[in-house]
C-alpha cells in the first residue's frame, strides 16, 4: 500500500445534478496509468493539496483504461475544494483500496443490482464491468431509485440501459411532476424488485444506497428468498483515512476501509451499529 499519492490531472468536471458532479482524472505519468488496476467497489484516496484527503469510490469501469471517474457530492472540506478546481488542476490519488465486489464469485449466475441515490456511484463501476463481459452472467437486473427525476444520476446512461434487451433495468422516483415528462416508475425501489421477474433464491445481489434504504431493501430481498451470504452491501460512507489508522470506520472488530467496504449481509448482521 503506497503512502505516496500519484499526481493526476483533472480532465473533465460535469454536473450530474445540483448536488453531485462527475470528475474525470488522468494520471500524469504513463507508467501510473498502465499499472492502475481495480475491481468494482474499490475506492481511492483523493488529495487536494493544501486541503486534505478523502476516500472516494471509483465510478468508472475497470476495463476503461487511461482515466478514472469519481462521482462526488459536495459535503465537506475536501469535496468543496474539489468542486472549486478548474480543468487541468493537479490532485493526488492513492489506491485502489478496499476489497471490491466479488465478481469472480458472481460470474456464471444471476445478478441483481439495487441502487438508491448516490449509491449508484460504485455500482456504476460494477454495471460497466458486467456489460463488458455480459456473456459471463445469466440474468442481470438493475433497479435504481431517486427522490425525483432531477436527482437521477447518470440519467442518459441509465435510460439507455432501460432500452437494452439483454438486461432488465428499471428506474423509479419517489415523486414526479404530473406533466408526463417522466417515463419511468413512481414508487419505491422495493416495488421494482418484484417486477424484475428474476429468480432471486440463488441470485447475487449488490446493494448500495443511503442508510434508511438498506432496511427496506434487505427486508424485501430476504422475503423473496435471497441468501444472506449472496447479498453484498457497500458500507463506504463510514470511511475516512482509508488505511485503518483513524478508527472512524471501525464497526465491532472490523475496519470498513480494510475489511470492506463490501460486506455480505451475513457478515453485516453480526456487526453492531449497522442497522
């Protein structure tokens, strides 16, 4: 694990909604670009020089070489400084860190991806991984919910996924204006899980969303017969230093940043203060 950040340049900054933006970084050195490999669900430590460092999940797919995308909400000192950067500004990046989703275990079976709000950020990396090698999976379902149509992150990409015939992708919002502009569903994500029509008893499920989101999604998945050992949850929100040094993400005997951020539900229910 390197403690020295690699210098990267801000290639692109794109607003996704009023509260979230996508940042694309390119490593300055060619050898750094060549040797940077990661798994979906892993994260990097992003340094804004003179300000600080923060853990951020990687949003791009592992097969997309030469750059990494980070989807970030402006919520603290480091992310506020990130939002103020202009194109070609330099930052430091360390990593990747964390365990990532067990994609080799998932291959060969059905996969359901369940996202809420900003939870789509790490799951977008998993989606791109799966689509890159679609033939390695059986049925693939994606359900994604947000508060309203304006807060749908990666809206164009997600709407394109809805049109694909080789996956079952459905979008929903809690509420929408009654002007007919929203073509997706209105209601909870849990309602969409039923509509996938997937056999969930032996399906791997990747879940990421806000804290309250997990309770209802997990109840639904268990009711439908999902195995606790095949539900994979990202607990990335608890991380801070990314190296198990600060203790901020300690849950019971686990460090989220070192032992996670991906945990099975079976592992998570044995940790205190999760739900």
